[in-house]
């Protein structure tokens, strides 16, 4: 690998694109892209790198099942990114893997889940999600004022923690007219806690004696990005992973009403006429493909013998995507974010994690 450092603009973009969950993938269902031969050549170096890291993580995960391949993938990616700094030639493929490969993996997971299961899990998680979202926004507002964090940064960190990490930040930033500096700060802060969650959630889960579904609910409602939710939950168990994925996808769709409310607030604040918001760019389209795959499974059109292979393929793609996300983690940039946004992110994240557990305890879902 080259020792050439990624350009500053590329580094910021890699955090902004690869670190967040990919709920905002494009303006229409074609978010699962068709790639030409020239595009493949451009993406190939990064895809080969992420595939190699995923393969190594897969083998380590077999030897260390308590750590698991998804967590190993992120850790290997972080190590390579910060010890060797891959050449910019790898960047297009790394971004693609973090965004689109993760989407494909979730669509493949849909083939193993019936629509009945998806609907039941989504409804079951709504109460916990409502409480954690409310908690995130209230704590972000109150603690942000105490720490004197700028308003736009408070909103971005609150939304990123409450809903779906970096993609929520990317969706909300133009609505509230946040500048690139605040957006980069918020994404770096959120991504820091994604990495921390991957490492400590399983430890606390065992300490709290959570069930598979209890841990899946906790991960799905209290971890920021879809990628990190997947890494945390599948490292616990396959049951927890399936459950957490559905909970997280349900949570991700809430970015739409949040964007609408923020757009109205901004419009009133600045006394503009009308609310300009492109809902097509905010909607997480890949979720429709997940539901379509689940419908195919429910209709009985997927041979039972195919299910283990589809599950294995989905898991490997997840590890591949997580390896690429690790490759996007510039720890120096995260450290340079500043202490106040990090303190705010810590407070909001802890409040969300604790409120999720409390609501589950009250509802008897742990």
C-alpha cells in the first residue's frame, strides 16, 4: 500500500459517505446501481482491498467467535486506515462498498425474513424508538445549551444519534442550512460512538443478561448507523442481528417526518413562503428492496435449500461493508473534532442507550 495520504477533501467525504448508514441512497429505487466496465475498473482497487480484509476478518471470526467477523472487519479497516493510509486510488471502491454493498447485504437478509416477522418486529419496536428519539432531541437541546454548542451542531448530533447516524445528518444538513464545518464535526462525532458501540455493547449486554431479542432491540434503537447496528447485533447472535436490522430499518424511515418538521421550523424561522424539501432524496429507498425480498420469501418463491447460502452471502457482504467503513475512520480527524461536540455526543448517546433499556424493562422486552 502507498503511504500517500488521502486528500483532505477526500478524507471528509469518506467519513460523510462511508461512515453513515446508507438510508439516503439516492432519489429513486435505482439506488442499487448498475455499473459499467469503466466504473468497475475505477472501483476495483477499493473493492479488492475490502474483500481481502473481509476474508481475513471472516477467518479471525471463526477462531474468535465471541468477537465475530463483523467487529473484526471494522477493527481491521481502522488499523489499515490509520497505520498505512491507503492511496486515494482505493477511495472510490471503499466508498462504494460502505454504501451500496451494505444495502445489498440488507436486501439479501430480507430473503430470510417473512413479512409477518418484519411487521411484528417493526410494530414492537415503535414504543422504544419513540422514547429514545424524544430523549435524544431533549438531551441534545438541553446539554447543547449547557455546553454552548452551536444550534446547527446540536440539531445534527441529536438527529444523528436519534435516527440513523451520518445519513440522517446528511439529509438534515441542507434542510437547516448547516455549513460543511458543522456537518463534518457532527459526522465525526457520531462515527466515534459507532466504533465505541461495536466494542462495548456486547460486553454490557452480557453483563445485563439480555436475551437475543432484548439485545437486538437495544442495538437497533441505541446504536447510530445501520452498519454499526449490524456489526454489534450479529456479533451477539443471528437472531439478535435479524431483529436489530428490522428495528433499525423502521427507525431509519423516521428521517422523513423529522426532515419535514425541521423544514417547516426553518421556513417559519426565516419567514419564507413554502417549504422546499425533496422527499425523494430523503427516503431510504433500499428499504423497499428489503421488503420486496421479504415478500418473495413470504410467498414461498425462495427454495429452502437456498436460504443458508443467501444468509452466508449477506453476512460476508456485511463484513465487507464494515471493513470499508473502518477504512474510512480517520482517528486523527475524529480527535480534532473538539471536546464540546464529543461531550454532547456522549451525553446524548448514553441517554438514548439507557432510555432504551429502561423502556424495555418496563415493557418486559429484555
